[in-house]
């Protein structure tokens, strides 16, 4: 897997990629000494990259952003969002194929080829 700095290059519009995301757990750190509240993190999540995206909750228009399955919007590192993407990487290809996504009629054939003993 090759990690690409989000400051150097961005994915193509609508690409699903892994994002290395940094931020700080929200909340008041004094509420629970055992919690991660207030602690910094850097983790990997699947995201979609969009050159233009409107946040459904606020109506805010974002350019060049990463959006996860919970519709959280993150900008490349240095941007004004609380969580930011430092790096991104293409997803691996599906087993036994050269594809990252198969839709419709080709799914069953690809699964049979990758799982010859499954029904």
C-alpha cells in the first residue's frame, strides 16, 4: 500500500480511499479520567473523496474533501475541519481480480472465481 500526502496530491473525484485521519476526541477531559476525551488520535478510515460536496446537515459547500460513511466531512491537513486527512491510499483490489469495485451481473462470477468451494 502506498500512502500519498494529502498536501501533495488528492484522489480523483468520487474515489473510495483509505484516509489517515488526525484529530482530538471531543468533550471535556475532566469528566472521566479513563476516557480518551481530549486525546489526540491518528487513525485509518475508509472515505470517499469529493471535489465538491454539500453537507446535508448544514448546507455548507466543501471543496476537495473526504467524507466517511457517517457523512463526516474532513479536509486535507491544515484545513478548518476538526478532523483532517494527512494521507490517503487506494484500496486494494478485490481477491482474484484487478478491480476495486464490481457491481451488478459481474459480482456472482467474481465471487465464484475467488471462492471456488463456496456455493
